[in-house]
């Protein structure tokens, strides 16, 4: 009997048990946190029995809520399964190479008795390469019908529970069920993963927490996520109580796909407004910088399987059904609607549009028929029942008002029909209307377009010439995902009954040449942007997004749903206290350069003045005759002079080094010629205009520069205004001796050639000329302007101005991509480091060298 505790279902697929005589597969790379451990050379033998000698096919693991299988019990009470060839997940395999091993992970649409689950799992894996999750019945109810359908799905379709009887309020227990279900899915995916080259592709909003659970176990997993539903605007999404947890989990994927740019734009806005993240577009690819990782975005709508539709069209049963439909509605314009029964498909609004059309145009009565096919509802509830009742009531009213004994304007098919019959209706209909008030994609217009192309057999039966052109007419809501790609369709606002009625009237009045041109345009797009193209394009972009996985060090931080992986360059590591103290004590001459905001005081601090502790530490460092200590800041000289008045020996470089003072007793000096101040009279009025139009912004006037701050402005509007301001200032100051720079929530205009890097370079040069050449260079900073300092001391240390290369400790505050070699976590750690060395700087060097930490061992190994 097979144990339920087997670790990998894939090893069960070839039979009823595990053959332990077979050689084990090569061990995949094991990624620990922190650091990289690559494949060990377990066995270098070249014979066939050596470990890892076997080659394995490329594997794609497709994860979705439901497996693409049909399930039923036979007469003997045994479960039987078959592939659902019409399922998108099954069709996307055509986008992969023939030797790709595709494995599906998901739930079955039926409940399997626990006693049968082992047998069914082995059967599904062996015959269909499917791994079922077998969620318990109660958990499935809370997860799918509870959190997914009652809370996520309405919210993502812009429906808020404003009143208790109009929607479900957030239920923490349902979210916990969502977490548990995603965790079970993650466990099953781990059973399928075999090597680091396996790709995992997660589908839709049911599994938005899955990226976190998978990334937590495999830091360098190739992980893509595609959202098939809409993504709401930030004003809607931010009402979700677990908004941050879901966003952070999605960002644990390498590639996130959306149907349209609107959905991607809403996601980017949420990341910006809620998490403070920035994104940029490079060479056509959009990426979000997230703790050293670049999370890529993919914008490409799903396509249809053209070959599958054509094969159904070619069947004799379908051809016969098309003839039957055309004969039944001969002499009438046949309009078609195919929708799921839910509150967002706009079925009643569509019928109201038809009612208005018939009311305004009596000549169309008896000539126009709308066949509305209603697919069974995927969920139940009061809203669905109301939608069914309303649609039936409107249809009946129209038929009573405008119908007759032999004519019904509305034919409502509210029962399940075979897919082949839907295909027949597509092929026979003159016009198709999709009037959803909100829909992620909706493939009905694509399917309709392919079916209207027809085939040779159908053309022959219709008496149409072989090379004649085909026609089709589409009416599409502006709020469905397929709308942007169908430029030849009539786009309507579904909430406007007049708009819908007008579009229906235009459809009845089109010439044959117009119908042909619109059809050709749509068919050209649909036939090339099919499901295989979509799948292939997504996987290619996923591979591109993961190409530098093993060129970076990975660190895991955060607990629970706040987990994330920080990816840094291999040489970037944390500055340990032991290493810092040791290097500090060995030095005979030290130069220490410290940024101020975000380094010595927190960026978020309201009171920007240094604390008494900071003043005490700086004085202690300055009292050591071996030290030259400088504050290098973008702040003005007056503020810095006032704050550091108690520090007699502290050097200050103000306004990015435009002004320098070596100690309190010295005069402020500048190595720059007195600039022409005329540029300020040009720049300040421009900045004032943007200040007046951007609430929360203000201008800071410095001696050498003007700075426009927008930290307290609306995030998106402030960023937009900053870009406009930079362009405006660059135009009006193009011939001036100044440069315009965009920084961290600032736009700054300052003289050309002024930077912290140049300031540090000049300070080091002066120290060398005065016979105080340092053998220890330290620089700590936290933002973009400090990167100039890091670059400067790194290049200076390796130049010929030093007889012996000094030790350099360039240190960034925060774990992020940087030119520095080291980092510390925050300002508190900066203070802790400086406090420790300031305590020993005036004492004999008695720090123990015997203490060895695990961090030291890791640093040595790497």
C-alpha cells in the first residue's frame, strides 16, 4: 500500500509503487538564505550510472483553480476522466515545444472521497499529467464560493459592499480559508518541481497568494502569474482590508500578466500609492523595482484556439445545424448574444437597447431577432437570481409588445447547449453583441469572428463562391478586455441604453463592403494572436525576466504574507560590527564622510535636528586625532551650521559640496566661481507656478540652488508634475550654467559640476596634499546623490594618488541596488556602528579579535 506521505507524486506516475532500485535524479540547486549554493559536484564519473547523468525534458507547471478535465462516474460507480479540449489551460500547450512536459496543478470540479484520493491522484498524473489538490469540502466552499466569489470577484469588477444587503462585508475567516487553500496549492506545486529550470505559471485571482508560498521555499523559482479578471483602480482596490498582503504576494512573481494596459496601469498605481514603489519602461518592457528584483509586467490579451474552432465548424453536425438556424431565421437579421449568467454581463441592458431600437424603428419589427444564449451561472446567490428574473421579464415584455404568433424579437436560451451548437449560432449570425458592464477579457467576439470566416463546405452549401469575402459585425462594450483589440467594432457604453440602441441600428444599416472590411481587420488580428501565440509570448518573457537569477545573492526577509526576497549583486553584503571595528582600529589615518537625511536621522522624522546622541558620537569621533569627519549633505549651510554648532572639529560640506567648512572656526569656502544668479530669476517663477497647482509642494531656496519638494503631494500627480517641471526647466535654462536633476521627491536646479562625489574627491585630495593621506575611507549614505560619493571614493582609492591603496567601506543605508559594497539596515544601525567605534577611538585598541560569527564564516566562504 502506498503511503500518503510520499514526497513527489511524479515518482508515482509510472506504476503502483516506487522502484527504489532506480538511480535517483540529480539534486536540484539548493538555495539558502542568505547566499548562493550552486550545484555541487557530487560525482564526476562519466558512466551512465553516475548521479545526474540523465537528461530531463523542459517542464512547465500550470497552476489554476480547476484542472482542465471532465469528471463523471460510470455505471459501476468508478470515476472516469477526460481532457476538456475547450479549456484554455489545455489549449495553451500548443504554445510550447513538443518535448515540453506540461503538468497541471488544480482542483477537480467534483468532490472525491478521501479513500479514493490516492488512486485518483496516481491515475490523473499517469494518464493526464495532472496533480489534484483535493481541498476539503468545507474549505472549498469558504475559499471559492466564499472569499473568491463573494469578495474578490465583486471587488475586481468594481462592486463595493456599501450596504449590507448589496454585498458581503469583509470576513477574516474567509480570508484565512483563502490562505489555507493557497498553501495547499503550494504544497502540490512543490511535488511537481524537479529542477531549477522548471517554470511555474499561476492563473487568476484565486491563487494570488501562491507566489509568496512558492518564493519562500525556492528563492530563484521561475514564477509567472497571469490575471484573467480585471484589476480595479486604486480607489477601489484600496478598500480591500488585505490589500498590501495580496500586492506583496503578486510582487513575489517574476512576471505578472494582464489582459489590457488599463488593468496593468491600475496595478502600477496601487503599487505606487500603497507600497511607494516606482516603475519604469525600458525598451518596451515595464518593470517594478522591488527590493533589488525587477518584477516585469506583460500586457497581452488571451487568444482563442483557431484550429479547435475550425475543426468543430468542419464537422457535419455543425454544418447541418448552421443550415437549420439559417433556414429558421431566413429573411431576418440574426443578432447573437452569448453570456454567462451573472450581474456584470449586462444582459438586461442589452435587451433594453433592443427594446428601444424596435420602439424607434417600427420598420425593423419582424426583421430583427436577438438570440440570447445564457450559460449556467458559476455561482449562486440573491444577485444571480435577480439577474435571471430581470432578464426573463424584459425578454417576455419585448416579445409581448413587439412579437406575434410567428415572430419573437428575443429568443432566450437559458439552458445548457453543446459547444458545437454555439459554434453554429456564431457562424449563422449577422451580428454579435457583447454588452458586459465589466469583464476581464470575454472571448466571444474572437470566437464569433473565426466562425464567421466559415469553411469551403459551408460556403458551398450556402451557394457562395469559393473566393468570396466573408462578413461580420461586432458590438462590444467599452468595459471588456477584448475591446481595445477590436478597432472595427462598434464600441458602446453599456450603461447608456441609447448608445446600445444606436449601435444596433448602425449594425442593421451597414453595407456589405463595410461588413467585409471590419471582418477582415478582426480576423487578421484574431488568427495571428491566438492562444498559442499568447502562451509562447508569456513564457518567452518569463525566461527573459529570470535570466539573471543566478547572478545575484538572495536574502529572505519578512514573516508570513510579508515575506519577500531581496536580490543583490554578489559583492554587496551587510557591514558587520566586527569587520568595521577591526578595520577601523587597524587604520592610522581615517576619513569619514556621512550623509545626513536618511543616514543620521530617519527620512520620515518630523524633527530633522540631530539628537544629543548623534552630537555626542560625532564629537567623540572628531576628538580622535586620527580622524577627519565630514557631514556631506544637500541641505543649506545655515541649517547645518545651526544644528552642528556644538561640534567644534566637524567638517561640513553643504548644498552637495558647493560650500565647505573644515571646522567650526573656519570660514565657509567654495571651490566654484560665483555663478550668475540670473538663472534663479528664470527658474523660480516657473517653480512657483507648479507649486500653486500642486497641493502639498513647496520651494526650498538655497544659496546655490533651488529645490522643488513634492513629498506631501498626491503621489501620481506629484510625479507627473515633476516630469513636466523638469522638461519645462530644461527648456528655459538650456543655455544657463546650471543643471536640472530629479531626485527623491524633489526637482533641483543647481550649478553644473556640483555633486557630492566631486566634493568628496576634492576633500580627499586636500587631505593628501596636507600630509594626511588616509588609509581608511568610509562613506555612508542612503539616496541617489550619495551614489556619487560611493563611486568617487572607490575610484579615488584605486588611483595613483595613494602610495598604498586604503581600505574603503562604502556603505548604503538599506538593502537596495547600489555602487556601495556594503549596506546597513537603517539609521539606527548607522548610529550603533558609529557609537561602537567612537567608544574605542579614544581608548587603547582592546577589541577582541577572537570572536567569530556565522556571518564571518559565510563571508569567508563566499
